[in-house]
């Protein structure tokens, strides 16, 4: 059993390191989602600021429409970035949950092994005390 006890702390530290890396990735994904949300809001504000083209010349009218189309394209792209960032965050949260579950599984195994060792040591100590008591009893009777 001592052999198991020596490698388990190493595995627990490795699992903790994996969990920490996943937590960092979740934080990064959250920042990216916040940034994408801010870009989406800004693109919406810019689009709202543009007005329908009201011009006397066809060239100015087409330029105004092109500006609105560019604003709509920017808004759509920002919306896609938000969706991608949200998907990435959900995936990273799942990976973090899995890493935490893996770490906790090894911790539980370690605790169970420690408990088994403690029970075994108590039984060995009790057996030794019983043998001492029996030996004393035999000597006293004999």
C-alpha cells in the first residue's frame, strides 16, 4: 500500500494543474465573450446612428446604402463572434467540470486508501495488544 500512497499525491497535483489550466481557459473565454458583447453593442450603436439615405443624387444615395450595408455586416459579424465565444465558453466550462471531477475522483480514491490503511493499522495494533494480554494471562495462570 505504501507504493500507492507515494504516487497518488503526484496524480492529485497533476489533476489540480489540469483543473487550474481549464479555469484559466474559462476566464479567457469569459473575457472574450464580454469583449465580443461590447463589440456587438458598439456595432449596434453605430448602425443606429446611421440614417436612411436622403440625397438628391443617385451616387450619394448608393453611398448611404453601402454605409448601412457595411454597418449591418459589422453587426452580423459581431453577432457571430458572440455566438462563437459563447460556444467556446460552454465547451471550456464542460472541460473544467470534467477536470474537477477527475481530480475529485483521485482525491476520493486517496482518501479511501488512507482510510483502509488506518483501519488495517488499528486492527494490527489491536491484534498485538491482544497477543500481549494473552501472553500475560497465560504467564499469570501458569
